[in-house]
């Protein structure tokens, strides 16, 4: 993966965290967060 992919993933994470509620987070949001963080980690390792 290239730097553009890393930037895209970081932007998606920032967007998700901006929408993150203070209470009662839906399981789907937790799953999306974990998936994005894992994908970002892999993308950074491949650089």
C-alpha cells in the first residue's frame, strides 16, 4: 500500500472518531474502528 492509502485510512479514522458518541457506542462503530486501525497498521508496516 502506498502513502495515499495510509492517508485515506487516517482520514476515515478521523471521521469515525468525530462521529463517535459520548455514550452508548454501537457495536458496528466499534467493529469499524477496529477494522480501520488494523488496516492502517498493516498499511504502515508495508511502507
